[in-house]
C-alpha cells in the first residue's frame, strides 16, 4: 500500500479517478514524489482529453470538472494519478464496532461501488452484459491518462488489471503492442453487446 484513505461510497473511487473523495488520504513520501503536482494536473489531463483516441467514449459518468481533474478537483485526483498506485483503506466494521483495514478496491467493477454521479444507468447495465467500450472511465481511459501524464502503464501486479472489465486482456495487448497501438486498434479487445 502506498496511499490509504476511506473506502466505500464516499471514499476510494477507481472509475473516475482513481481518487479518494474529499481528498482525505495518507501516502508514502516516495510515492508522492513521483506525482505530477496538483497545479500541473489540470493542464496535463486536458492534454490527455485532447489527444485521446477518436473512438474513445466518455459515457459512464458526466464528463466535467470533477471527472477530468479540473479546478479544485485536480487536488482530489492528484494522489491517484500514477500507475504505481497501490490503494488501501479503512472502513467501519459493523460486526466489531471498530474499523478494518484492507487493500483496495474490495470488489470488481461489475459488482462494485461505481460511486456518485454516474448518469447513464442504461450504459451501466450494458457493462453487466459484457458490453465494454473504449471508455475514458474504464481501463482504456486509465491507460491513456497514465501514458500521457507519466509515459507509463500500471505494473504487472497492479490492482487495475483485475478491477476493470477486460483488464487482463488489455494488459496482454498493451504488453504486446504498447498503449497507443492497443487503443487505436478498435478490434484489439473484442466486446459483444447483447441487444
């Protein structure tokens, strides 16, 4: 673990971050030293948005200041921007009237906490039917952002490969082709949307 905060609906959010809502976290200094400063983050995220593959969508959440690290929201996104992020968290444990610590996320995308502000429930249902698009808020967008901001992809043992839909398939394709080719090749990850 190199960044720790709350978990749950108002804590760690993987899909439109990753970030800890409310910007409440503790992190290892060695990890923080790797990060782009919060003052520079809005500009580099704008560049990532401007240069993203033409076929990349942003439908799962509203695409705005909070979801694209703009203005004050850059500070919330700051801690989760590096592909080396190893998140952990603390939650209330109702069985013991205390708290518990765990590596995050605790679930997978399909079963997990999608967080506040998701606006397209029809689109969310499509994910449950294995309809995974080249989406800004899923593995393709995470790969693109880490590529643009840091010139890196998540390490082989990253939580992200197991959390996001098609993560392992993206991992294999990126290791084989690199980020740009993998994302530009629309058939690189075959997804079938059930009607």
